[in-house]
C-alpha cells in the first residue's frame, strides 16, 4: 500500500494509505459516516503523482486550493517570502 495525498473534505492535506490502483476511497468520518475520494493525478512534464480528491471538487478547484495553500505556506515562512 502506498500513501497518497487527499484533497478536500475532512481529510484535506492528509496522506493516507490506499491499495494500489484503487479508483475511489471511502474514508470513515465519525462513527457512521464516510467521505468518497476519487483517484486523480497531477503532472508536470514527464513527472506525475496520484492524489485523491473529494468527490465534490472539480480538477480546477483542486488546483486553486493547492495554489492557495502554497501561497499561505510561503507567506508564513520565517522570512515571509514567496
């Protein structure tokens, strides 16, 4: 089992193990509920990696969220540079 990044929902930003090739992941939330995450990939040139996005998010929303988190992270660094 590999660990993959989850984007959106309760597990946003967490890495969780998922069986290889699993198309969707149902992750428990509380005692009786669960959230569905859909396998997707991010790539730049020849490099790519697998993520799981919350079923309510589009691909564009995932990218917007990742850019916003990166900007927030970079601004909160000790030197405050982008």
